[in-house]
């Protein structure tokens, strides 16, 4: 999701004049805010226990990020979320902290164990917090989000998505499980309940959740977006590699593609498997 106007220009001006006392104070505050935001994300130690075979490519566009990933464990099931909030930088980071806080609350109190019902409740919380009623002049902030609930004991996975999909690579074929075409937040049309997709986990399946930052990054010989079709092909090309190597290849590819261009948006790709 795209940036609220002006924030990047402000941050750039701070960075351009490091001798300015006020600029230094604000940059120091931003870096500290980045540490706080990082502390809210799942640790590698926790993810190692939860997923075992995974990677997270997380490349914020600025000091703080509008993309975030979240995970927890409840009733012998793993809950995995990737989200892309309105904006990046400071506005996106504020939305991400709101999203993380509400996810903690909603999942803790949820008794259904269903991904779509959690997204429905999360949307209610976001709309209530931002006082979104559908008025033309009010904030349209929110987030695109993907949630997987993994039941390894029964080899099952639930998926529910707000605009964002889930990619599964199975038997050398990429399967796209689409999310619903509406965000977590106020929608241009009447809010419908999110849908739930049930997927049987098979040996050697690879699962990928992501924001739009990777395919939307400008670069290459014609200075165009990377785009989704090459992104899918890249995942197909590397999916048999171990997760650490996949992380390295994705990071190297997007850095080389970007070249001298500025990073367009926050970049996040989360991959996992059950070998």
C-alpha cells in the first residue's frame, strides 16, 4: 500500500543535513522507533520453534516500516500473518503497531480458530479505532493482509486474505490462492465477511506470503516495475533450494534490479515449508 504524501521528503531532508541539531534529534528518534517496532516482531528463536523451515525477507523502505509480520501459537496451531499498511515510513509504522496490537488481542480472545473470522474482527477493531464510518472526508487508512493458520497434526492450513494472496508451489507448479478484494479497514463498497480457504498440506509444499514491495520495485534495464509474473517465475526457479538460499537469492535479485533507484516501498517476503 502506498505512502501518505510528504513523509519521505521530510525524512530525506533530515538525512541530507546531519549537522542540523533538530534533524539529528528527529533521526535519532526515528531510529529508536525502529528498534521498538523491531522488538514487536516475532524473534527468530520463536519462528524457529514455530515453523522450523522458513525465511523472512524484510527490507523497510525507511527507518521504520509499514509492512510487518506476526506469528503466535494457540491450541497446537501456528498463526502466521504478513501485512502491508497504508503508507510506509512513519504513517505505515503507526498503522503496523496498531495492527500488531489488535492481532494480539483478537487472536487471544478468539474461540472460533477460523482465519476469516479473525480478519472480520480485526477489521472491526481498525475501523473503530480510526472512527471510520464511510464518510467521504474521513481517513481511508488500513492494511492488506494474509493470514495462515497451520495445523501440522492434521496436515491442514487455513488461509484468509485482505487483497493479498498466498502462493503455494506444489509439484513444480505455482498455485495462487487469492484473498478477498477488500482491505482491513473501510472499503469503497459494503463490507462483506472475509472467506476462508482450507488447504491440505502435502510433502514438499512451499508457501509464500508477501507484500507488493518486491513486484512493484522499479529498476532493470528499462527502469520498470519487477512485476508479478517474473516474481512468480523467480519463486518457481528457486523453490527447491533451502530457505536460507532462497532468502539470499531474493535479496540479491531485488538489490540488483533496483540498482541506483530508490527503494519504492517496504519489501517483505515470508516463505515456509514442512519437509
